[in-house]
C-alpha cells in the first residue's frame, strides 16, 4: 500500500517537472512512511511513497525493467502474486509483487490487467511507445485521480488533493457537491468535488499518449439470475477461505477490524486458524447500548465483538470514541477525505485506524461482502428498490439552492436508472444492486482507504477477491435473500466457520454516534452564521435554519444532513477551495 504520482508532458523533458512532482509526492507522504523515490524518463516524471508490506529491502519504487523500457509505480497488494510468478519466466530480483506486476505487463501487455487479483492502482511508462498506461482494480479499492494541466500534459496521483498544486489551487465542482449533499452514498465516485480532477473509474484503464488521453473499461459487475450457474455452498466457502489466505500474505503484522458481524468475524476466524495471534479492533461509543433507531442498520458492536473475540481467542482492543473530541475530529475528517465525508461512520473508521496503526501495519476488513452478496435489508423492500430516489429519501438530503439545481433528486434518479439500464440490470433488486456495486461500494472503499492511509495503515479487502466476486455475481437474488434473510447464501456457506450466534446475527454496520446531535447543531449554527463561499453557493441556508432553531432532538436523517453541511464547510476551508 503506497502513494503514486506522476506528470506526463510531451513538450518538455520530464526533469522540467521536478518541482511540481516533489509537491505532489509531499502530499502523499502519509501513504508511504517507509520511503519514497522519483524517476525521470523522457517525458514522464514518476513518484512513489512506500508502505513496505513485502520485501522491505528490495521493493523500492519507481521500479524499472531490466532493459529500461518500462518504469512502474504501483499501489496495492496482489492476492495471486505467487500464482502469477509461477506462470511468468523470471528471473526475479525481489520478492515484491511490484516486480510481478511489471513482469506480467512485459509478458501480456494490457491483457495482464484482468489477470491481476487484488487491490491495485498503477502507472507504467513505456519508453519505446512513449505511452503511459494506468489501471485501477475492479471494485475500486485503490484510488487514482488525474487532471489535464493548463500548460499541457496530464498529472495523476493516488489522492485528488495531491493534484491541487498542479491546478494552481482548488475550485469547487458544484455538480459533485450537489450529489454529495443529496446522494452521499453514491457521491465522490464519478465526480470529484475538485473542478478539473477526474477519478479513474473502478475496472478501467487509462492511456496517456501524444494523441491524447483515453480510458477503457476492462471489467463490469453483471449479476446472473440463472440458478443453474449458482455456486455451491462448499464452493463459496472455499473461495472465502482462499480470499482470506491471499490477503494474509505480508512480512508486516496484520490485524482485523471486528464488528462481531458475519463478515468481519468470518475473516477473523479464518485468520486465527492460520496464525497464533490476531489483533482485533472494535469501536465503542458511550451509551450505545440504549440506542434503538437507525435508517439502515442499528449497531452497537461491542457485545457481539466481545463474544466473537472470546470465542476465537483474539487479542481484542476496544477503541472508545471520546465525544469531547468530536468537533476536532470532524475538521480532521474533512481535511483527510478529499471526496468529502459522506457517512458519519467515517469518524469510527478514523479512530479505529489510528488505534490499529499503533499495533499493526495492516488490517483485514469485511468491506465488499454486503455489496456483492445482497447484504442490505432494504433489498427486501419493494418500495426501496423501485427506484434510486427511494434510497435517497431513506438517507435524507441537504436543501440545495434552486438556482444551482432545481430538482437534484430527479436528475440523479434518472442518472442512476440509466447506469443500471446500461449494465442490463432490470428495475428492482438487480438495478439497485448494480448501483450499489458501481457507486456505493467504491465510495465505501474510498473511505476505508483514505482513513487507514492517513495513519500509514493498509486496509485489505478479502471479499473483493476476483474468484469470490465472480461467484457472488452468480448467486441469484432469490437465493441470496432466501427466507427474508440478507446474505443467505454466504451465511450458509460459512456454517461452522464461526460461532452460530454470529453467523445468524442480523446485519450490522460500523457504528456512528447517535448522541452527537447537539454538537452538530452547534457547529451547523456557526456555518450558517459564517458560511464559506462554497457553502453559500450551493446550500439553501434559509431552508436549513428553522431546524437549527429548535431544541428538539435530531433524528438520524437530520443529523446526517448537518454532518454533511459541516463537512463541506471544513473541506472548503482545509483545501482553500474557490467557489
């Protein structure tokens, strides 16, 4: 897990970009505390910051081929690292999967990308063809952003905020900000809130040449509804076991984020079978046992995580959230999450990552299981799956100025419908799942990456493994939701792998603080009193004000809306964004 950046210009030597490249690399230092490097080819300047998980002594980047034709910068981990090496000729100079990616490209060219199983974003300069090739993993675990430079050329980086020196500062993309305010779970994927910055979409490759910059899709989620193609429980179980085994390969210590739910406990159980000690980290909130309501899923993880840790003999770390630090953490959250903080649970991710980084260098997480195995209970509700706008209504929205967008819900509903239709997913559960995989999941994975890497911690995602995702796509919705139980097929496959009470437990989620409303209201009142120009340009502050004047407790939707308004204010200030 690392940070990558680069600048490609065909009108000047790469060394002319030295100062700008150093500025980009400096903004990614948190992603690679173990070292950094730069390389200057004819027209491509490449930089890397390293978090060394495998072969710390020999895996430094940028990494060049023996003949000097290719120069690679790479961020990620390959689960099929050893299998690929067995299929490639060698000889090998390192044990690092960086060299494996380079060798795969030398052997198969662009056709190697679909063969890479894991999480990755890389950029490779080909000196013979004078083309830079880049690619991002299928589900979007690892990020990659890029921008056209005003004086010619293209710059790219692992984080959008790192590109701001190349843009001469930040300007707001109002269309992206509206999506964030109205449809937070789907935002920050197709559009960056920084004007001029684009994200390379999951499952896509990028090509930068003299003739221009192009992208192509190499993979897309397509669910099957053919019961004859569905995997057996044994086959699904084996794929989960293989996925966790692939994610465990590391020279550095690894732990697990533990909620006491099906996914994280299964990961922990399989880790524990293979190693004598597993550090597990669980967020706790004061008073959580008394919480009763939630728009999506109610979760007080503590008692379930304790039970799981005891049953599996884990080294359990309960990480308490200090509510007195909430205002400070909100500001830090918006500074770190350059796509804008979308979920209150990001506070939990931040606090957990900081605590885990004191003990381990990486963690395995249960992300991607719910999204690919029909894990959300609203999929059982025909009203919720009738149209994307139904999900937006459940989550609540921030009022947007009509002059900016007179009906953002209608516009986004149409856009999300078109996305599902383009993938061939019929309306209902299939279309909703397509949207979840293509927008909700990449946003969730972005959050996991950005908050872990803020503390130099690698978050690994076993449920994103190629074979496991492919099997999940072959499970018909009726089987996955059999008996009105979410993830029914995955639950059956994991029978006997973890305590039965946890295997059958209703879906949980990373907790959020339901007692934070008073702080949100106070901070939002300050925003309304002195809004940043970006906030004033988009948010209908007059419509927001009446709810702030009341002393009544905030419900979850109202609290989430204020969280986003506060996040927008902090983000605009932290990055000095122009409206």
